[in-house]
């Protein structure tokens, strides 16, 4: 099962944009959106761990990914508790984590290509 890690990184960028709109009360975030399994996580659990668990790059991508989604959950919680300023501080953290996710996905993709050749 192949994965397009560029697309996966793009989907995570969309999370950031949706969350910013949500904090500005421009857009609601549906329960389905919150509970939707992300593209990378689906691939990871159904194929990636079995095929590439030996790759250090996969472990780094998984950790970056978990940190990203934990921050997303925290932002949603803060918004629910009406702690908007704190949620915006978490957005700053999420922006940095998005960069780490994107970089780790790129490194993983390169490593997978090398591993297959």
C-alpha cells in the first residue's frame, strides 16, 4: 500500500487552517472531522508499521505526528473551555509541529524510496 506523504503533510496543514478558522468563529468543526482517522495514521496502522518499522525515519514521523495531533486535541479542549488566548498560544506550537511533521514525512518518503531500491 503506497502513501503520498506530500498529500499527508498537506492534510495536516489543512488541520491548522481549520483550527484557526474555528478559533476565529468563522467555521465550526464537526464531530465527524474531529473523529476522522487521518490519512497518515490509517496508512501507518494498516501498513506502515508492518512494512517499515525498522526505519528510524518512520519512528520520527510517528512521534512528530502524535505530537501534532495531541496539540490539536489540546486546542479543541481549550476552545471548548473558552480559553481562546491559550488556544492561540497552542496554535503557535502547532505551526512549529506542522513543520516538523512535514519534514519528517519528507525524510520518511526519501528513506522508503531508498529502501525499495
